[in-house]
C-alpha cells in the first residue's frame, strides 16, 4: 500500500509542500557539494590539468586560444593527450551522477519519513473506533 493513499487531502498538501521545500534545499546542498568536490578533485587528483596559477602556456593557437601545451614550475610539459587531462571529464561525470543519485535517495527517504510522521500524528487512523484512548492510561502524577 502506498503512503499517499492513507493520507488525507490536507496531509497530502502538506507533504507536497514539504517535498518542494526539501527539493530546493537538497538541490542547493548538492550544488555546493559538487562545487567543493570538483575543486578538490581538480587540485588533488588531476594536477596535470591546466591551471593558470600553476602552469605557463608553451603553445597556443592565436586565433582560437586553444592550448596545445603548458608546463609547470619543474619544467614538465603537458598536453591535452595526457591521461589526467583526458580522464577529467569522465571523473566529473561520475561525480555528478554520484551526487545526483545520493541527492535523489536522500530526498525520497526524507519525504517518506515525513509522510510516516504525518500518519503517526493522526493516530485515529490506526486505532479502531471502539479502542480506548491512550489518555485514559496515562499516570496521574
């Protein structure tokens, strides 16, 4: 049975509003995590990629400004055919897919959790009509 079938119209509306608000929050958090992970990955795992603060241009097309070669402070020359340079777009794609999958999973889990809390809040749906109220059994301290 789907949780939406057990919710009232007002509870469905509240769950929908919560879902949209949560989606925006998850989106901004995922975008921030992607940006941070992208820069970390660029600095730590792909140091051969061109970075103007670390590299000097050796060969460049004057019309299109396409880089053909660049070198670092130690004199090592890198080109677009370097394995770290070629694999960077694939690593970015994998990072993006990982973050999208995690964000979608977190969103789904939290929305389902909120719907379950709404169901538990409306206890009259779970209690038979002739069952005694829980307030009768509370201690009088």
